[in-house]
């Protein structure tokens, strides 16, 4: 079953023309042209669902051929897809399409003092996108980017002195800010707004937020480097549900996979039924705002092969995070030439627990082996290579500050 929707019907014709332009451009890409045989004219927004989807590498192949240029101002290059090796490149014009976001969603106003805590540089777009939004909102901006572990307390004292009202970052980075503030006994009573983008919301943040900034509420954006911002939510919406922008079209295909079509005429990337790997569904949002909203169910590529068996990483992480004293968990797979040597579940103890010893790693390990066929079977002969370990910090991406549910390491 497929389902598609677009939030607004106005200017449907010009949005259709954008989709048609993307299709025309994709048909000029030698490596992709054949798949679009028989797809020449897009007759309606619903008709887009009949065009073949793009997966991550397809878009990079198209962009390498098309090399789009912004009509006005600079053409920015950002890292797009591929977490290893040479960066694959996506393009965006100055402004990063944030005018369309701001027209629908304005969490900041002129009185806000906003800390931009998304990392800057290394070809990641989030810091610049947030700066563009702040520009449109006319607030005061403190461009901090990423900081090292020993810098948090000094910066937090500065934020308190400046009566910061808003902060933005990936949920993984926000957790560091709030956990460090709580540990240092620093409060931010003026803080009202926590903007987030880049990962799923982490509900464990809320305990630290309540202690540090009791008035703070979350404001989320959903998107990718290829699509830019697709949807937004407010404190009244569930954290996994986003209202889709009028210039974006979301379609739910087989296996609940979401694909995205950008209908903004300034869009440089030919995003036509582009699949990010996220699954989702169209729902009525609990906030009561009319029109369909997109509920994101998580990634469909969170199944990793361990010794020939599929390991459902998100299930493992969810099970461990339900355990007493656990704040967050991450699966680290160590491989040698494609074979999994070991699987380790790293556990971050919650701030509420008195000591690391309050997490019963041996019990967690037993429970996981008992409930997970893949683990008990794959490590039948060397059970010592499946471990649960309490750690001070999970493994995160230095560039983006994101902490994914699993990490694969090559043992040399
Ligand atoms: Zn809502």
C-alpha cells in the first residue's frame, strides 16, 4: 500500500514544474537515464509516486554529473552520504532554503539569545542552516559550534551570565550540554527553547533539562543533507512526528520506507523520490494542527550482519535502555575482513544512578543472550566475545556530534 500527501494545494502547478525539472535533469545522467525510460511527463503530484525512487548513491552519481550552481550568491558544498572514505558532495545555495522553513515555523524571535551548538565546518550543513534561521528570526546569536570536554563548564557559566534563552544542536550534543550543566550545578533559568536536528530526539534528555532549565521545551526539525529541512515540530507534537513543509512532498512506499521530493524551485539537488533509509507513516498529529503529519519510525537499515545472521541493533539498544540505571546504549561491532570478532554493548549510566555499579551488566548480558537469537547463535562457541560494558562516553562522530546506535570497527 502506498500513500502520499502534500500539505498545501496552492501553487501546485509551479511545484509540479520543479518535479518535472528534477526528472528532466535526472534523465540527462548517463548512469541513470535508462531507469527513467517511459517516465517523461509528471502529470500530478500523486503521479510522482510512479517514478522510480533514488537511493543514496544514485543522488551522488547524479550530482557528480550535474554539478548544479546557485542562481544567486555562493554554491555551498556539503558532505552528503557515505560515512567513510572521500566525502560525497551535495549542494545548497546561501540561505539553505530556510525562508520556506521560517514561513511555517519560527521558534525564535528578536528577544531570543540563541546558542548555535551545531558543529561548524567539515562540510556539515547544520550550523549554517541554524544560522540562517536565526538571521530570519532576528535574534541574538552566540555561534559556539562544538567544544571539547573540558570547555563545557566555562561556556555554561557564560550562557548563564548572558541569560541565554535558546540553544540548538544534535540531541547527542545537547545531552552533553545539559549533563555537564547538571553535574556542575549550573542552571539556565532563562532558557525556554531547545532546537534539535540531526538525530531522533532522546527522551533521556528531559530529566537533565528539567533540572537545568525547567522552562525549556524542545523544537525539532527533520531532514537530511540531500533534502534539507523536510518538516518541523513544536513542544505540542510527539517528538517523532513532524509537519511537512509545503515545498516538500513525502511518500510512504513499500516496507514503510519514506521517500522525499523537493518542490522548492531553488533546490539544487534533484531530489525526486529520494529514500533516506527512514521508515515512517502519515498520521494526524496529537497537537491538533490540521493536515497530515509524518511520523518517523526509525531507520530500516539498522539490521547488521553478524556472522551471517541479522542483528536488529535498534531492538538491542531499546531493550538495554529500558534497564535500570541505563541512560543510553550503543552496539559496537569489531570486524576483521568482514567477520564479526566481537559485539560489545556500551552502556552509559544515567545521571540519577549513584554509581556505575548500579547498572547490572551481567544481568543485561544474560537477558540479551536469552532474548536475541542472533547473539546466542553467533556467539555459541565464544560467548566471551559478546560483552556489555559501562562506559564514560559512547562513540560519536567528531564531525557532526551524532551518536548512532551502532558502530562497526575494523580490527587491524
Ligand atoms: Zn503537531
